[in-house]
C-alpha cells in the first residue's frame, strides 16, 4: 500500500463510522430558565439597578421627566461647553428639541454621510438620540439606528446624549427581546451601548473615546408623577 493511500483509507473508515452512528437528539436549551433568576427582581428595582450599572461603566445618568427633559438637556449642554448639537429629524424628540431654547446651534442629520462628514468630524460637539430601551442587568442602552437616526449620530460626536424612558427598561436583554417581540423583525443594525467608548488595546491602558464618544450622558425620563 502506498503512503498516499493510508490517509485515504483512514478517512474512509472514520466517515463510515460516523454514518453508521445513531443520531443523538439534543434537547433545546432552557433559555427562559437560565434567565429566570436574573429577571426575578421586582420592577421597581430596575431603575435603581440600571443607574448603578450605567454609572459603573462611567456613563452619566440624569433623572428627569417627559416635561422637564429639555431644560435638563440645556443644563447638560451648558455644563459640557457644547456649541453645536446634532439630532435626527422625525423622531419622538425632534419637536421638543426645536421648540425649546437649548442655548446651542441645532443641526439636523438630514443629508447623506458624504455631505455631513465635514460637519460631523469638525464642528459637532454632541449627538442626541432616542433609545429603544435599557437593560437593568448591565446598564446598557438598546439602539435601533435607522435613516432618521443613523449609527454615526451616536458614534462620531465626542459626546453622546441618549434619551431613555423608564417604562422601556427591562431586567435583561432576554426579557427585552421577548417584551419587544424582536422575533417579529430585526433591524439591519441593533446596538447595545454600555458606557462611553473605551479600549485597553495599547499597553493595557484604559483609554476613552478611541473608537467613539468619550462621554455618554443618559437622560432618564421617569413618569412625571414619580419624578
């Protein structure tokens, strides 16, 4: 038998044994059971846990309400020295942004990225976006970018301001996917944002802002009766 025939015979023997083997039925994993404990804590504790986790990742959380958030936003912009803010048109926050004096120039993300590149890279100090929800377990934001609020709006400006409504908080990502019925249709790009951009790739030194915003401010809108 030639040396080249030996590997071929061995391969054939292995494949024959695999074909002859009885199939093994694998039980579907109990995903809900796995997350049951993490989702067991009461709803009124979701906000406290989300805030603690988000701040632990160096995000700033400012509690306000659906009526007072523009004033809270104006205070943040003044404190951060923001001169130009960019937002998406036709979103749930667009009318409020336009109707209130925020003390800054308001730009709209309403043109192709090729047109907006000079503005986004050179003159915009902050981008503001809506959110789909928040995850209490990790302090993460859920973003579903689309044509009105592209990914670059939360990625390129050095400051990302996110508007999060308390009623959209969920204990875990698993719970959020079920409650919001993600199975019915996913976007092209679903994002989980946990704190500002950070990396430790270079000499194991933690650096903020290397791949995205240096700062993340979350405007947490509580129900007005509870604010």
